[in-house]
C-alpha cells in the first residue's frame, strides 16, 4: 500500500488528523469507481457520521473527454474512519 499524507483538517468544529478519501482509495487499489466505493464504505455506513467522521470538501470541476465539465466530490476522513 502506498503511504498516505496525514493532514490536520477541521471536521465539524474540531481540528483532527485526517486523510483525503480519494488518496486512500488509490492507495488501497480499489477496483470499484470512487463514487460507488465512498458511498458503500463511508457515506451509507450507519457507523460513520457526517461532520464527525468525514466531511465533504469543496467540489471541483473536472474536464470530461466530451468537453463538458463535471463536478467531482472529494471527502476528508478522520484517521479512525480511514483505518476502518
């Protein structure tokens, strides 16, 4: 597994050690596309709570081959969430 960069981020009202979910996905070598992986592993998991265990980062426009820009959602995960 590749090494992840741990940063200090604000989730909810707390500053915590966290990792970028997309970087974790790449490091794990997940075969599913990111949007389905994050939904199954984090967003729809009853044990993880938004603004406590994870947070949505600002959306970025990403150019598509057809010429349109699609919004890409990125997430930040607490270290405890990333470990699970």
